[in-house]
């Protein structure tokens, strides 16, 4: 066999031996047998190189180097393969990098609402719900808001064009006027219609107003309504509940202040502010509250001589904004992942 042929045979036989070696010791034997510096088969071939005819020497030398490299590389590769942990049945290689699953997260407002429920639950309030498509009766009439009150202005509410004639209680002429609720106070009425006193509920949900949208206003936002009615419920209890709630959500450094105000469904009424800095130089309104007006209690069949109650309505976004330093209410609905991933 000519030298080129011998080199080819050497290569083929070495590769087969390498593949046949199943552990380090066997592989080392193969290495010595084929590449060993003193008595390896390649060494024998090397000593024959000198016998090649002069004009073939470059070709044979080149082939020799090729074969040497191939076999050396294959040996190294086999060594690395053998060093890897055995694949478990099913072909799972535990040394491979894992696949990163991107885990979703809850919307910051959903997180806030969950925490609100948790805190008010500890204060003894259960959760009630009501429809977002309301009728005028629950949104206004039953809340002692007179028919000519500016809050009913069509420009300040989303009235629905599909008003239908119905049998429900109405303000107008036998028509049920439907609208997107402008406040969660509607749920106070729905709960009291269904339940005799005492009641102690919160209701958290969306409300709708056609406000011009900017950094602090949106046409849809969230409120938490609270209602506690029973024997001897007082304004002092209202203030304690609101203060405890705000401290639980915002931390001990927040200050809460109450300002006299007016709402048709409470008497007396207050507006509630929270401090925006430690010194109390900046304040933000967080909602309204007060003692449930006797007219409201009468509208749902409660006896104002027997029970009293307090109610409050708080802006959910405002709390979330203060706690997390959010600078624009529109972030909550823009669905920008860079914003959402921070929560
Ligand atoms: N519903 C009022 C609003 O949206 C807030 C409010 C004020 C709710 C006083 C109440 C309350 O329950 O007692 O502006």
C-alpha cells in the first residue's frame, strides 16, 4: 500500500477505535496506540515519510498533518463527551442552559385592589359588587341627588342611548335611563336594598366620567366605596377606619386630614386628604365621606331612628400613585410593558 493509502487506513481505524472507547481509560489506551510519541502507529508512519519519492513529499506531508489533526481533534471531542454527565432516560441533558419562562404579573391596580380588600377585610368589611351599567335611580335618585342637580348634567356623565321603558323605579317619566355609573356609591343602595342592617361592606370597581384625559384625569378610574350601618355608628368610627386604612396601605408617615364638605347622600360630609410629603406641605384629595343622610336610609327602607351609618368613597389610583411614585394616571391604561414590569 502506498503511503497515502496507509495514512487513510490509519485515520479510519483510529476513528473507529475512538468511537469504540466508552470510558477515559479505554480512550487513553487508544491515544497511546495511535498517537503515542514513542511507539504509536502515527510515529511508525512518520518514520516512513522519508522514503517517499521526492516529488510526492509535499503531498504526503500535507496529508500526514491532516490526518494527525483530525485524529487529535476527534480524540479531544470524545474526551469531552465522556466527561459530560450521562443523559437521563428520555434524553434530558441537565447541564444544558434552561429555558427561561417569562412569568406574567398582576396589573398594579389589581395588586392595589387585592391589598385594599385584605386591609378592609381585617377591619371587618366584606366585599360587595354592583353593575357598571347602572340606572339613574341607583346612581342619583336613591342617593338623594335632586333631579336638577348639576352632577346629572349629560356633559358630565356617560348616559346610554339605549334607554328603555321598564318597570324599575325611575326619576323620569316611566323610563329607565341607563348610564355608566359615575360613582361606586350606587353599590351602597344595592346592598341596603338586599340586606337588613347591620351592614359593613366595601365595593371596589370602575367608574366612568367624560373628563378630559390628562396626567391626573381619566374617563375611567377606580373607587373604593365603604358603608357601615348599624346601631350607634359614629363619625369617630369613620375617621378611625379611614385613618387605619390609609396607614395600613401607605405606611405610618402619611397624614390624613378631613375638611368639611357637602354631598347630597351624607350629612355631615367631609373631604379626605393625604399628605404627600413628611412635612405636610403638599396634600392630595383621596375621596369623600360622611354620615349617611337619613333620606338615603329611608329610600332603602331603613329606619333612620333606629340605625346610623357612615360611608366613604376613595380614589384607588391616587393611593397607588402615591405609594409607587407614579407620575401619570395614563400609565395604568397604556399597557407599556416597561411600566408594568416594575410592579
Ligand atoms: N361618590 C363620591 C364621588 O364620587 C365620593 C363619596 C363621597 C362617596 C362621600 C361616599 C361619601 O360614600 O360618603 O365623588
